[in-house]
């Protein structure tokens, strides 16, 4: 191409054609190095993904969303005598069964089972079982555990408190041989001594079914 032709093409805005040198041929090792260098963050992310690590953008996507599920809170205490079980709904601030409630339970059992006083088997259920914010312990799970505890009770059961009653009144239980009686919270009988007469009237319905 002569100089005059080059000047003409430049005036027309056409880049002058030049012969370009051939790109060097890379070896396999050089290609790998070049690939990592050019890949940058994407290459590192892909490598981490192959090793089981999430890529930076994937890590955010896989982060579990906060679960907004209301968890029930309660403390139930089960006292199992020879043929009678008593279930109390207690304030969650209690660490153990208060002595006055234990004595009250013994008196109720003695009234229904005159004669020798018996030592009950004491079980409690505090919910949630595990104090951890990241572990969800749902209402359905709580009911399942209460049902398992109830299955270990004697045939005749007296439930003190509406909260305990909400978890223990089960239609399947009514079909069993024993009976389940729901009464007021135990604190009610401490604050209103006259209410014990009403309690005794209700307990009489169980007396005939209690096995001596």
C-alpha cells in the first residue's frame, strides 16, 4: 500500500491496515495460570463450590431466613400414685415442685385412696425443653411430648389448670378405661379454702373408679 493510499484512507476515517503478529502458543501449564488470573473471583468461587463451600453470592442466598414461630411456654408436673395421676400447671419460675403443692397432692390421693400414704413418682415437663433461640420448638411438638407423658399416667387422672387441660384433654383418652377430670388451678384452692369443698365434690366422681 503506497503512502498516497494511506493518506486517503486516513482522511476517510479508516484505520490503516497493519499486519499483526501471531499470538504465542501457550503450554498447558501456562493456560492454567492464565485461566486462574483472568477468572479472578469467579474462578475462586467456582473452586470453592467444588470443594463444598458456597460462593460469595450463594452464601447469602443459602443463609436461613429467621423463623417467626411462636413457641409455647409452660411447666407441667406429673405425680403418679398407685392408681391415680395428678397433673399440675405451674408457674415457669419454679425450679422444682413446691412443698405445699406436693402436700396438697398427697392429701388428694389419700382422700381418694384411704389408708396407707403413698410416695408418688414425680415427673415434670418444662417447655421449651432447650433454651436456644435458633431451635424452634413448636406447639405441635409440645403436644406430641405431652401426649407421651400422658400415656405414662395411671388410668385415672386429675388435671389442675386450664393450660394443662388444653394439652391433655384428648378424645382418645376418654375412650380408655379410666377417667380424666379437669379442675381449677391449684393456686385457686390455696387462695380460696372454701373452694376445696367443690373440689371434693368433683373428686367423688372418680372415687368409685379408683382401684384400691
